[in-house]
C-alpha cells in the first residue's frame, strides 16, 4: 500500500514538472532580445513568452530599462504601439514577476515604513459645488472623488498609466478591444464587493447620450462595454484611439456601484477614504477605509477637507497650523511660503496654460494680419518673468507644452517681438490708427495681471485695450466666453495634448473659443488622434505646432506651475499637475527620527 | 445734539471777521477754530491741491511698468516703492487722488442736486406724491449702501458712469430726507404764507424763500455724503467692481496688493493710508462745518 502511495506521489511530481516544462516559455536564463514582426503587439508577445496576455508590462518595463543603458533599444512611451523592426527585451520569469509587482502599485515600499495609518491630515480646498462624479470639475470636487472612489487606472506624475481598480489589461492587435481584470477583494464602503457590472454600469452612464453628460463626447468612440467575467470587463471601440487609457482615466470616470440612485450624496465608493461627515461650504471629514484593496494605503487615519472661499485665507491657515496642506494659491504667496519655517513648498510644471485669443470668424480677427500683429506685439518671455515670476515654462502659442517630451518641438522659430512691424501690419490690414478692443478676463489666478501687462505691451503697437475683469461665474457663465471677441481663458493641465486640439481648435470643437476653422489643420488633428503609428503622430504634431506658431489664432505666453505647500509634520506628498488628482494615500505623518 | 452745539460758548475766532467778510471766508475761519476740523480741512485742501497738480509732479506715469524696478522697497528713486509690475506707488497714489475725488465729488454733487429737488418739491407739495416718493426712499435707505451698490453694478456692469449712477441712487434718498425735514419745518412759517398770498410762483417760493433756510443743513450733509462717497468708491474698487485695472484707483490698488502683502507690503499700506486719511479728513471737516454753519443762522 505504502509503495503504491509513494509511486503515485512520484508520478504526480513527474507529471506536474512535465506540465510546467510543456508550458515553459521559450526563453533562456536572463531574458532575451526579440525583434517585432508584423501583427505583433505586446499582449500577444506576453502570451507567447509568458503564457499570460496580462504580463505585457514586464516586456514594456524590461525594454525601457534596457533602453536606458543600451541605445540599440528604443524607449516605448506608449505600450499600445510597437513598430515592426523594433527591438524588445523579454525578461526572464523572475525578472518579469518583479517588474509586474513594481508596476501594480508598488505598495511594498510604503508598507515598509509605518504600519497602521495614523494622524489626521487637513487639506484646504475651494468650496466644492458639484459632487456628482459625472459633473464634478474643480480641483476640490475631483479631490473628493479621488479619495472616496477609485479610477480604473491612474496617471502618475511622469504621465504613465498605472493600475488602480484595473490591475491588468490587454489590448487586441487591431487596437479595438481592451480587456481589463479588476482587483479582487475591492469592496464598496457599504460592504458589497466590486464586480464587473459596476464598471459596466458606470461607463454606460457616462456615455449615455440621453443624459447629456460632458463625457458623452469623450466616450462616443466606445461601441460596447460588457462584463466578460466576474472581475473582467471588455471595451470595444469603433476607431483606434492610442490615448484610450488616458481617456479612461478622465476626472469624471470614478467607478460607482451599479444603480446608485443619487451619486451626489451617497458617497459609496471603493476608495481609500470613507466619508464620515459633510457640512457643505465648511468641511468634509473622512476616515481611512480599513478594507481598502491596496495594502499599506492610506497613510493617515483621518482626512479632513476644509473649504475656504479665499485662497489667501487658506495660506494663512497653513501658517497658523489650522491646515496641513494647501494646493491652490497665488504665485506670490507661494514665494512668501518658500522661506517659512515648518512648511515645505513644492512646485511641479504642468501642461496647463492661459491663452489670449481674438475671434477669427469676424472683424477684426478675420484678417489673419491682425492676429499676426498681436502675436508680434507680445513679449512672452517678459510676461513669463513678470506674471508667473519665472515658475512654469514659456509658451509658444501651441497647447503642446514642454512636458510632452515626445511631441514638443522647437523646430519652428518664434518671431522676435517687433511692435513697429505689428503697427505696419495693422495699417496694411486697414487699421492705420490702430485698434480698440475690450479684453474680457476672469478674476482668478494670474490672469488679471496678464491682462494689465499685455495692455502695456500692445499699446506700443497701437492696439488700445480696455481691460474688463469679471468673476469666473460671469466670464464662463452661459458660455459668454465663447462669444466675446477678445478674451483670456485658463486651461487646466491634461495628460495628453490631443485633448486640447479636439475640444479647442478643430472646426466643430465644443469649446472652440477662437472660432478657428482650417480643414488642413483638422486633418492633421484627426491623424494624430487615431493613428497607431507613433512616427506619423510625431510628424502631425510638429506640423500642427508650425501652423499654430505661424498663423494660429491663439497666443499662449506661458504654462503655469502647480504649487503646493505642506506642513513639515507630514511626508510623502507627490503633487500632480492637476492638484485634485494628487494621491493623498502616499502622505503619512513624518517620523521624528 | 443740535441744541447743545447751538448754545455752546464760542471759542475766539482765529481771525477777526465782520459782517462785510464774505460768508465762505467766515465759515472757513470758524472751521479752523477747532483742532479736529482744522486738521480735517487741511487734509481735504491738501488732497484737492494734489489732485489738481498731481499729473505734473508725479515722477512716473500711473500705468508705467518698469520691469527692472519691480517690487522695490521705498527709496529715493521711488518714494513709496514699486508694486509687483514695477509701477511707482507714489505716482499712482497722487494721480489716483484725482480719479477718486472727481468720481466721488461729481457723484455727491449729482446726488445733492437730485436730493434737493426731490426734497423741496415733495416737502412743499405734500400729499400722495410725498407719501409714495418717500416710502420709496425709505426702502432704499433700509438697504446697506454697499449691498445696493453691488446689486446695481451687477445689473448694469462696472464702468465709470455706472459708479456715478450708483452714488446718485445710494445717496439721493438721504439728502432728500434731510431737505424735506427742513422744508417741513419752514413751510408753516409766516413769510412762506405771505409769499403765497402775494402770488409768487412755486419756483420763486422754493428757490428764493425756502432754499436759503435749507442751505446750511444741506452743506453739512453734502460734506458728510462726500466722505462716504469716497469710501464707497474705494470699497467698490477693492471688491473689483469699480474702475477696471490698470487704473490707479486706490481701492483697486489695495485689492491687487492683497496677495502680495508679504512681498510688497508698501503697495498696500500707502493707498490704504491715503483712503483713511482722506475719509477721516473730510468727515472731520463736515463735523466742523456743522458747528460753523449752525452758528451763522
């Protein structure tokens, strides 16, 4: 009897090792090189080498690591796209496992320090108005969403996609099908578990044309969302979209429980914090979610959002110790805080900018020489130094900023400032005595100062500007800003440049404030936004930048920075370009070691 | 209050005056008998002179931005320092005095004119017209001046003319009230009845018979309203609904400097001090005027 058992056990071992060998990947120790063939994509290769489509991040990160040292490998910025002939590095199983673990959130380093969450973090914000995720837009509203709910994927400060509720995903070869695996063990604050149905319900709501939500346009390319497993969701697209994952991480796209009746008041999410108390226009008190699916997060036991109607007051509160973190403040207050004891200041560059535009569909802007004259009369460097005090970056009249390293180009030279030439151009266009215009400006941020500096600069070219400063609710209310001839508008930071082109500069764009319409330009934007060929996209963006500098309708003098200040009692702040999306789970009380 | 002043012993006048001295000069000397009103009158006259000669003595333009000199501490080159855009604060305060005095002065004048007309007509006529008009004025008076101003500006939009309109709407009721009460006190007097019997026109009765009695109270009220009007213009500028940038409006300067108070505190303190000084000065002058004119009756 005993001999039979031993024999069976040995047989089992042999068979199982045989199985392992049969499914063993065709790889050698230490990893190998691989050259991309036609019809190859990362998930397919992951399947081939690891037996699992969801292991593609291992190849991506492995190649990028190699590329840092060996120039024969090219860095892959967008893992959905690989070119034929591109060299990839396929790490071995061990290395792959390590890379995958690092990619899936890297909770290990955070959990190593501190154990249980402790302390209370008080954050100052503007007063939130709209708490329904489908309509929320301001930093404070998004910050609440980011704490109470989760997104499918996040965008890290380096503009890379990171897993969140979706731990792994794969994309089909034709780029039209995306399959996501959801985290297991994630639960809503009311105790019910997260299922694929919740994701399906959330996105069907966001893209429902009947509800007329701001995201309906963004997601109209999705033809189908369905649950293909208890924790698996599949999206089907009509057209290829190389930025689809960024679109999925849109500020509105937090995952709600299916059939939530009133998202604006129920606050039932899967997120790292649970709402304990909300007093509108005063404060919101939250507690760490003990059942949060990511281990080691959050770092603080209690979170409090305190609302201020005045940014200067919130900075004073930080100085006085009533709040610990402020992420929206006027630039001069930031400079004052830099030298303050007990407070650490942080500034990160962003893709957000202020732009000046003249309507190009009617007089006087319909004559391109008038807009050219305005561009010639503007000294962007001077504006950058005076208005944003040297923080951020100088602009080049295009929304593709220096942070988009793959797409930003200085190939087209910016013309030197020349007020005399501007005046001559105006005369040529039929305005020998110059122009008189009303400039509408919202009263937030550095925009009023920008208006005043611009007025002085343009006066030298014979353009007489009458500055009208309005509260934001008046400037943006009833879409008045889309109607005025000359206006200054602020655009918040977004992770991809395509967004600005699609909503601001194409002929039928929803927010085409300059009423610019150039079919050749539209064609380039279309190409850039749909092609899976990275080279083609880079070329399209370069051409777009050239057109915008030479004949475009907008003046972009600078990209503003995102500023933050945190009390020295806390560490771990990783400020993001869009302040509301800053991950508050990385912050924990400073150890007094 | 009025009766106590009336019977208080007069201090010795600073200069000898007689019946032949013009009335305004007599009033002026009486203003200088008290230290408080002397101070107030001096401040007021000083700002009037500054407003007149300001643009000629200001070392820099009001909107001239010198980037290299931005955020400088007060010094010999810039007496009050410079703001964040490199504009000289001293020049802005001086040139801004003209704007604020002009706006507040013109507005007060219009309000006084309108209030006088309404008060005279209504007080003399009486009846339903008087009732309705002054109930309307009462309801306007019930609202805080700033609130009323904001409501109006929200409707008609901020500009120089709309601020004038706001001052007129906000202060006409008070002036009207004062005038009306004096008219009601004078109406039963004998000389009015005599004039009516004589067949004088209403115009004559109102402006040749009644108005002289109204004038002292009106002058005091006008001076008081003027100080409030200055404060109102500065407040509206501070709230951002007054004259638009880059105008050197003192209230606007205070608002713009608020965020920079840790970097350029002088950009805030000097305009604020100017506002305080002028408002207190005119107010003290109005007080002195009240005493001086009551004496003359």
